[in-house]
C-alpha cells in the first residue's frame, strides 16, 4: 500500500488510564500496518470531511453516491457534551482525532455527518478503496474467485421425494442460488488470474466490512513511554466512541428504494425470520453471505441438531404413551394403592426424631406417576438414545465437512491472523526450532506455566464453590424432609388433594429443585464475568483459540453447575442409607435421604423438568423480551423526531449491540440442552420433544433477533463449531454410561425384570407362572422395632398400633435369620443383572461407531487435477481427506473409551457371578429374553 501520510500518535508523559490497561506495542506496526513516524503537533491531524445528510434514507454510499459505506463509527461531540470535565473531553477528542487521522494514513476514506435526531452525535462513515482492499486481502489470505465452478453437482439420493423437499425449501425465485467459484488466496501480483468482472462487486459487503474491521482493530492512537494503545474496541470501551458497526443493507420490512441494493436483510426476514417460514429450510448460503461463516455454521448446526431431534422426539413420545396407557396395568402400583396390601404395610421412620411410622399407600399417587416414566418403554428408549447420540455426532461430522468444502474454509487455520492483543504483548524473541527464524512471543515458558497454573486454580476454586452450593442443597433436603415428615398424614383421605399429592418426598424434591435453579442462575451470572477475565489474562493467540479457551472454562463450570444436582439424585440419593438399625449419617448429623418405595426416578424427573423448563423460560426472557423492550423504549424517546427522515446508519445505531460473545452464549445454551437431552433422558422421555419444540422456535427467534433487533455483526470466518465438537463427543460417551446406570441403579426396571423371570416362580416364588404379583412384598425387607439402636421416644406408635416390625426398601435377610440384615441372594442377582445390562447397552451404542469407522475412508474419492482451478480443488479434497482421517481417529478414541468402561463392568460382572455359586437361580438367557 503506498504511503499517504505519516501516522499520528499522541505523545504524553502522564495521563490517567481510561480503559482496560496499557499494552507494550513494539511489533504491531511492523507486522500488520506500516508505522510511518509520529507527529506531536495537533495541527498535523487529518480530519474527515463533514457533509450534511442528503435526504436519502436508504443510501449505503457517501454523499457522492460512489463510495460505499463499509463501516460506521459513532461518537458524541465533546464540545456539546453536558459535562464540566473539560480536561477529560479534550483528551478524548485528541485521541479520537489521532485515531481518525491514522485511519486516513492507512488509506481509508472518512466522511462525517451529524445526527438528524440528536445534534450531539456524529457518524463517521468509513470507506475502503480498491487499493486498500487488495492490500489487506493479501495480508489476510482471503480466498477470492478464480473462475466459475463448471463441475456437475451430485444428484440427490431422494429424487422421488423432490416434490416434498421443494415445499420445505426456500423459493429459488426469491432467493437465487449463489454461483459457485473455484477460489484461491488473493495475491496482488496475480490479479489477472482472478475473476474480476466488476471491481465494485469483486469484494462483497461482508468481505469489505471484515477487511475494514481488521484495520480498525490494529490502528494506534496514543503512545506513552513506549506504551501504545490501539484498536476500535478499546476506544469504544473507554467511551471515546459510542459504537462501531457495519450497516444493514435495507429495512427488514420493505425493500430499499435504491435499485443497486441487494435487499438481503429483507429477504432473510421474509424467508427465514418470519413466523410463516417456520416450516422451511434455512437459506444457509444467504446467511453465510450476509453474516459470515461463523453465524452460518451455527445455524447449520442448530438446524441439523433440530432435524435429528425429530426422530428422538417421536420415539420418546411413543415410549411415554406406552407408559401412560399401561399405568392401569401396573401390578406393583396396584399393590401399593391396595388397602389390603399397601394399606397394611407399615414402613419404618425415615428420620430419627420427628418422623413417624407410615403406611405404604401414602405413596399411591407418586407410584402411579412413576409407572409412566419407569416402564419397559423407558428401557427401550434409553438404549435408543445411546445409539442416537452416536449417529448424530457422526452424521454431523460429515455435514460439517461438506460445509467446509462448499464455503472454502478447509484451510482457515492457515489464514487466521493473531489477535491484536496478543501481537501487542509479543516482546520476547525466540528461535523457532523448525524454521530457525526469529519469532516473537508474549511470555517465556515459565511465564506461560505461571499463567496456566493461576487460570486453572481460579477455575478449580469456582467449581469447588458450586460443589459447596450442592452440599448446601443436600443439607436443605435432609433437614426440611424432617419438617415435612412430621406432618405426614397417617391415613389416606381421598377428598384432600394436598394430602393426596404432596407427600414429604414430593414437597422436598420440588422446593429443593426451585432453590437449586435460583442458585444456578446466580452463579452463572457471576462466573461469566470471571471466565472472561481469566481468558483475557491467559492471552490466547487467535480469536479461535480465545473462544475455545473460554468455551472450555464456561462449559466445565456450567456442567458442574447444572448437572451436579441431577447426578446426586440419580446416583447418590438413597444409595448409601444403610438400614433402620444402622443408618448412615451425612456430616455426622443428618440421616441420608431415602427414595420412595418405587425408586428415585420420579425425583430425577422433577429436578430435570424444573431446571430444563426454567432455563428455557429465562433464556427466552433474556433473548427476546429484553432487546424488544430496550428498542421499544428507544423508539419512545425518539417519538418527537419521528416525522424526520433518518439515514440508514442512524437507524442501525438505535438497534441493540449483540456483542462479540453473543454467539458463544447461543452455543452454550444449546449444548447445555444437549446434555439434558442425552445424559438424563432415561428419566424423562419427553425431553427430546420439549427440546425439539424449543429449537424450532429458537431458530426463528435467533433469526428474528439478528435481522430486526440487533445491529449487523462483523462477518467472521469459522471452519467448524470449534471446541463444542469435542465437548459433544465427551457428552456422548458419558451419556451412554449415565443412561445405562440410570436404568440399572436409579430405575426399578431391572429388579422388576429379575423378579418376573426368576423370583416369581419356584424355587423362590410361589406362583406357577411368571407374574409381577407379590413384587412389593418381596422387595421390602423386614425390620424388628426392638432392634432400633437409638429408639426415639417421640415416635408416635400409639396412632398406628403397637407394631413389632416395620418394612424398608432393601434386599436383606429378616430378623432371626442366621445372616440377619445382610444382603440376600436377590440383591446379588439384581446387581449382576444391572451390570449385564450396562455392558449390553454400551456395546449396542458402539455398533454404529464401528460401522462408520470402517466406511469413513472407503468413501473418499479424490479427483486428479486437470488445470489450475482443479489444482485448488485437489488441494481442498486432500484437506477433506485429512479431516475424515481425523474423524476416523476420533472414532477409535470413542471405541477405546467405551471398551475400557465395558471391560471394567465385565470384570465386576464375572466376579459377581462367581460369588453366586455354581448354580445361580438367575439365568442370563431368561433375563435377555
């Protein structure tokens, strides 16, 4: 780029810091933009031209109608500010003038216009001429068209269904398909090789904005004793500028009056964000063209995830309906509710002082609800979801590889530039071991080790804080249960709905879940700011590295925050309670919480429903209601000037800024939902249906926000969904294990199957055929009241009679047996069956991955290069092969992880079978049948 003028830097010895810290800048000007000296005199500032608004509200050009507006900067005129801090205003004005002068030095053209509605506001319009665009396109390694793509597209495998897919697709007469090109990184000395038909159209608006933002982020404006400050982000954060954004091309409700305007925002609103388009496919190519690949890949992933949820939702609803329609045939629930069975079974107190003896039929209503969720259909659904999550990840990898190829992001990692914050701190010089060239790094290996240690310690501290809050919730559950148990009704009164449905277990579960949700949201709000501070201190090199680092920190925190209470209910509640004569105490004071006679699955369902539903409601309030209210308030304040014609840039200024991490929070919301749908879906088969409905609305709500409520985002490149991919893979591996263990250890499905196939018939049962009758009596152990070690005088024996025994939920020998209160043979058979189920389910989930791994390399067909353009195609396909090979390695890692878990359970299962003796009454063949 030819030299236009010298850079202007304010030389100051002392000044108060007005932003997020000083940065030593030695290398930035040499590597990114030329540093052409500095001028100390304010008279050498080059200022933008001031022009009056020309009355064209839809114009996207300077007043001359020739130069396109690529970016807009907004500031408040210091001379008209209503403040007495004249010294501060003067400093801000000098910094802004130095910055704008340096922008002009780097080749950008500026034009300033005062606001129509508020004369204190000034809008600085930025235009990048052809020479600047070409220079920085080469620096940024931007891929641009070489020639049109003349290769034929593959025909669809579902050609007979074209009439159906055409209904769901976007109307091509409205949104025309994008022409495909062979592309290559731009080089100025090979400009004649590129497909340049029209210079004004060669760089599309998204690419122009991206280049201008690259310059804005790296231009300096102040230096203090070799400490330089630079970048538009710092100027906005310090209040020198009010905003900086690219322009929307038109209003979203109507087309622009300018015939040269492509009206892409209008098309996106009409065919994507409008509610009437809710059933249509997303126009991903237009989304990518208007907002950039980063936004496009997010909506592609969200749409694909929603499509896959459709199958899971159908199967989940079928399993739920199976349980609902068969709840009247639930034999064990009938026994709980029967007055001659459940009404005569006296249960042992569940706490030491205030809890009374109670009748089993008190839990009649909860047992009926449990029959819906804890049925054979739930077992089938858990196995299905283990296979579904594997297929989803494998199919998404294929779809993502296709998008990488179609959108020319295969070699993105090679063209991504370092963050300016990273470059500014590169003060240490080292020799690269491979190239033997000098390389600048921000800190030494020892300094990097210290930073990693401090960041890890901070994250670990916050995770411990979450665990402390979970322990507090557990203590609350244990203590408040005693209060509710003291009010436990001793007889069922069918006319009292509160007595009928609000049992101590239910009341404790609901209140604890609500309190847990409130604590979760409070901790989330605080940790978001802490995570950003930690990541800034860590100083990642590129924007992708920055987002991946922040992603891992945030998800690790959110994982513990959202799922810890669910893990407690699923795998710890009611598992280590001992028996009435020798209970286990929590913190030496609180007796461990027990499950209902039907198990803890209903409590897990309650917890999952409250947290998942509450989170969806809260997110919609934040994402939809708040931006809409803020824009409504802004329009109300501007109502006095509503009769005036406002330009495009002023209309966009009054929209809400999304922020650089706006998309990060969208991903985080969906990944947390993905965890709820997969990790604990065995307890709530309707979770995929709720997620499906939420996601269908989420796609359109996000589209509505982007097109109507927010300023246009700076387009960014993205190769994939980043760190969210390995996070989903980790969730998938964990989901197979958790669902298997929920069915095995939280649900009562396995004990019921063992009873049905082995203990309902001789030699242990009295029935002549397989049946569930007698299951409740068989699974409730007997305890002798006289064996209480610390018998509480406060227990109200008199109201229920003078009982000598009570029942409790466990598989133990009765009093008087040679091994009284020891686990009986039924217990060991159930444990063996549970481990067998876990092993079988894990290998069923492993089969799709095995099939995919065997085929993944066999379907890679590489075409030989024919000409220059085909060479680029050949290189891209080589990159695609590398990606598929990486997927193959990931598949092997997944198989290895599941195999290790299966081997552990297999060894445990083998030793349990040996402990049962040579002729165990449990038959594996009977169980599998």
